[in-house]
């Protein structure tokens, strides 16, 4: 990853309280009480993963997928596995 890309990503991550491991190119941390990690996949997509607390109850995966996809046209796929959610986003 180019230094300019790393600088741009850090500029986005740091105000959110997230960190970037430059060696692995993983962005990680806690945001609004959610544990979050994201990384670029070799195919050019950004994979974002977060886990929700069981105290909110069972996740309605269909509603969650519709809600996430309706927020932006950049979302390619959304998957729910238990309390963990993975979102694949087109790289800009």
C-alpha cells in the first residue's frame, strides 16, 4: 500500500478511535461499543467485520442486510454469522 493511501486511511480511522496496523493493513478498534476490524482483500474490496452484543437479542439478518445495503451503493455483500456481521464494500 502506498504511503499516501496509508496516510488517508489513518486520517479517517484516527478520529473514530480506530488504529491501522501498517504491516497487515488492518484497521481495528472499538467504535460506539462495537469491536470493528476491516481490511482490503486482494480482489479490491474492503471487508469490514463487527460483532454485536448478545444483549440486543437475535439479529434479524434480512432486515440488517436491507438496511446496510440501502445506506450506500458501495455495499457488495452482507453476511451475518451469529453475532458477527461482515460487510464487503467496493474499493474507491
